[in-house]
């Protein structure tokens, strides 16, 4: 559960960073806006990777197999 909360916070942070990048771009700071946007994309990818479910190992008992 804690990982999901952290991922949600990272997604929120990425959204705010994209908004900041748009403001910077509109004010004429295109290089800085590009840098902030790249970081936001990296954070977004990290957050979605954290939200991806991990496969659980399954053990099949030999006596329960159907032949």
C-alpha cells in the first residue's frame, strides 16, 4: 500500500512539473522548460512502473495435477 501512495505522489509531482514547464515555455525559457519536462516524464514513467502489479509465484503441488 505504501508503494502505491508513493507512486500517486510522484504522479502528482509530475503533473505539477508539466504545468511549470508550460509556464516557463510561455515566458520564453524554452531550454529550462524542456529540462523540467524531461524530468517530469522520467518521474511519470517511474510512478507507472511502481503501480504495475508484480506477478506472484505459484507453486503447483504434484499430487493435485490432473493427468
